[in-house]
C-alpha cells in the first residue's frame, strides 16, 4: 500500500549525533486563488512538540524556531520569508504538537521550494527539504483549489479569526492522507472559482465521488450532488463517511457540472484506507480452542466478553460481533475471542486478552450503571479504546453546571493533548455521556459550554437558537479546566 501520498516528512527522528533530540515536522502545501489578488500557495507545517528543545523564557517554558521559506526559478530567488516562531507554552510538563500556516502569492509557473528550520535552543544543524512546486493559473476559468483533508472543521468566529480560518470556517488540516481503522470520516475543504462567468445558469452542481482501482467494489453509494449559486469563489466543507470502505487506495473526485451535467472542472484527492482489523469466517472456522482461553471465559459470560470487544473494533467488525451474539453459541463465542486476539496480537494473543479482560473488569467497577454494563457506557468505551487518561478533572457539583469530567490524554496514536468531556444530566446512576472531544473522529460539539449549563439559568435558555447569553458567573470553571492543559 502507498502510504502518506501527500505527506512530506522532514527527516529527523530519535537522537542526533550530539545526543540531542532531532526536530521532526510534517509539510504539506495547497494552491488557492483569491479573486482580485491572484494565485497563492498555502504552506502547512505540523511540528511534533516533544522533538523540540525548550527553555525558560521570561518565566514561561517555550521553544523557538527560525523558519525560512524560499521560492526559486532557476538560480533566481523569486520570494523568501524568514521569521522566528515561538511554540505554545509548556504547562505542567505537557508538550503540545502545533501548526504553522503561511500563504504566499505566486505568479503561475514552475518553482523550486526550499524550507529550512532551525531549532534555536538546540545545537543541532538546521533541517531542510527541497521540492518542485507548480502554480497553475486559476483566474478567468471555472476551477478548483487543492482539496484539503481536515482533522476538524468548524464555523469560524468572524470577529476573531485564527490561524486556521478560511471562508467562514476554521479548518485544522490533516497533514497525512492515511486513514486507519479508527478514523471513520474524511472531512475536507475545497474552493470553487469562476462559476459566475456562466451567467445563464442560476445554479451549478458539485459532484462528489470516490473511485478505486478495485473494479469489484460498488462505489456508487459514495456519489453525492450538491447545488450552489454561482459566484467568484465558493468555499465548500464536507464530511465523507468512510467507515465501511475496505482497505485500499482511493481517490476522492470532485467535479463542477452545469445543468446538463457536463464537466466544467475537476479535482482529485488521493488517500489510503486501512480497514482490515476484522476476523473473517475462514479464521474463525480454523480456530482450535486453546485451553487457557477456554478457562478464562466462563460459559455463562461468553456473550458478555464478545460484546466487550466492541469498543476496540471497527464498524465492519462490530457488525460481525452483533451477528455472532445473535447465535448464542458459547463455543463460537470463545472461538471468536481467540481469533480476534490472534489477529490483533499475534504471538501474544492470550497475554493481551488477559490484559484487556482486566481492563473490562476495571471499567465495570468504575462506570457500570443499573442499566448499562461498563463497556457500554461512553466513559467505558473511551477508556477501553484509548486507555487510561493522563489526567482527569472532576466537577461533581456546581451552582450552574451539570456534573462533568474532563479527560485529558497526552498522546493518542499520532495525536497529542486530546480531551473528552463527559456530563451527567440526571445526577443519578453514575450516568455520564460524552459531550465533546477534540479528537478527530469523535463527537464534536463546539457549544459544549452551553450544554453544560442548566436550562433557564442567568445564562439564558440553552435551547435558544442563539445559545443564550453566555456570561461570566460563579461556578463556570469548565472552560478554565478544559483550556488549562
């Protein structure tokens, strides 16, 4: 499988020759067009926070980078930009990954792009990368920008734009285009230019398709059509459900169509999908039960333990589990558990199963209610899927908020500093529901602070379309806790 088709890895991993950490970062670039201003390149950098060197600067622990962007044609430097970038502050030893995004106006043509990054607090030599860049003229024609895969997309606060703000959205880029089993959605952003030159049409269509080289796959289910009014520029943000997409290489294809469905412009985004963590029927039929597995799963609990695998299973695997549970076959349940762990843990299947079994029991003690077993609850699912959180903030009572917990994880896979907010609207039964998380693929509710507030308080009615007046008040500490990590 081709990995990270659009990802450019700036080398540097582990320790350098001097024994210091080697800076590591990821680079991606996308072309856009601004009517009246011209073509521009958006350069996106994602830095791995723990690979930088940090110092105390005026009482704050920070890192510092010197970054140089160069655009050349032949030996001539057409444009360069050099600046110093400070990292986010390190609080309570938590080092965050972070982004840097810059946009550069460039005339259509061929360029050599060079990036140089120096960690100012390290003795290591700068790291650099050089690559060809082609800028296409997107003016005076119907055309697409590059397609940006996103970690998250939200409506922007127009009065307070951020590093990620574009055309009314805040778009946190997903630098990689590799989607493992746990990422079930593909959010993307793209811009369409020049549809206003077809004044005879009051609308235009954007066709969204996913294509594959695997001819046996039926991809029609992923085809969508969206209607828009013509304009000089149109920003489009969408999310594609890829939970059922099998492992393979795919292309997200967007086309601008007129009323006659003639293609006026087209753009592509290549991505890799891994969705293979599945116990197939062949693996299940060939299982010979291990006495150790048999002893660890009592006959009166086989269904419970099979169902306990749901939090760490992909969508297609969950369907297999539900089908197996309907059969109520104890031996088949035991075989399934053994096959599951042989596939996911190879030679350490029994050891990993016993570790997970202990976690299931722990989750039952901590989060089970009188109507849900532990692994069925939101906190239980998150605990089993991502492990024990690095830190938990509990707020069992407040004058104006439902009881809530904020779980913070230093690392989840390739992501750093991710948080989950759970709340209890009934104040009984230990029943905490997931309200919001900033981890891609999880429930995201950017009005979570409103939802925490009880209805008809001084803040106003949270059911109001305007969200009520969110004023400062005693007890409103959730935002402080959430943003303190």
